[in-house]
């Protein structure tokens, strides 16, 4: 899953980016409101974590502009603990949830997971399909009672495919959700990762649509 983090704090922003990456997310960081708004218009993100106190353009203005343009991406806003009016304004502007600063990383991750589940109409943190169980909290994949060892990139790729069963996913779509902007994101490596995944989860679970992309499960 690919996350847009809009946070100007020079210590907190990079720290959160690193932490979220360790938990299986591809994360892009914007450090001001103008860049964050532009990046959020791209149809590649599954969730935005948005600080409201941003330079150049406030987080509230960024959020209002997204919603006025019918951009319905889930947004978790970060606010100062005492700024209750700011939280109200954030909900009025279209925020899906908020988290006051300072916060525990575990709560941020739990709220992100809940928003992503809601957006994908998913009941629990576990995805089940084609004999596989993927747990987003533990970042584990189990088949027939045995855990399958996956690399971080393999896990991100499989998770995105399991969130979109039956859909034809192009190489570009897959690579956008495997890597952040700072990584080498050559779409040709998708073939190599698909090959490795097939060996681990079963060849028939991922089908090739020639000239279109790949399908996890039955195509629609």
C-alpha cells in the first residue's frame, strides 16, 4: 500500500517515513502544503497522513481543495492535542479521522489500518483468498497452516494484489504500490517478483494477461 505523508517537522517526518516503511508501506513525504496537495492529486495513494499546520498552504486548505475536486482518498489528519477547534474544522473539511500530537506509533498504525480496511470494505486485518491468509498487523502470510517467508517487497506486492482480487493490474500500477519515489522503480522488476511470488504461493494464484498485466484470483 502506498501512503502520502505530509509533515513539515524535520525530525518527525523522516522518522515516520522510516517507521511506516518498516511496517510494509511505500511512503512518499511532502514537507509543505503546496507539494502535498499536488502529490495528493495523483491516483496512486491508498491513504494520506496530513499535518494541518503546514507552511505555504495549510493542511485544511489542502484537504478542502482535494474534496472540492472530488478526491475521496482517505485522510488521517494530525493536529496539536489542544487544538480541538482545528480537529472540528478538519472533519468539516472532509477528514476521515484525526490523531492529536504527540502520539504513539502503534495508535497511528492502528488508525491507518482501520481507514484502509474501511476504504476496501474489509472487516478485519486479515485478507483471505485462494487458500492464503495475509495478516496486515503481523505482516505474515500463511498457507495450509504454515507461514510463507516473504521479503518486504514481495509482501507489499502480494498485499496490493489481495486487496484487488480479480482485477487486471498493470506493471505500472504494481510498481507504484511496491516502491516510494526514492526507490528504483523499474517496472521490469515486476516480472521477477511475480515469478518469485508464484514459487511461494502457487503459480495458479497469479495469472498473466498478455499485454495488460497480472490478476490475482479470478479475473473480472
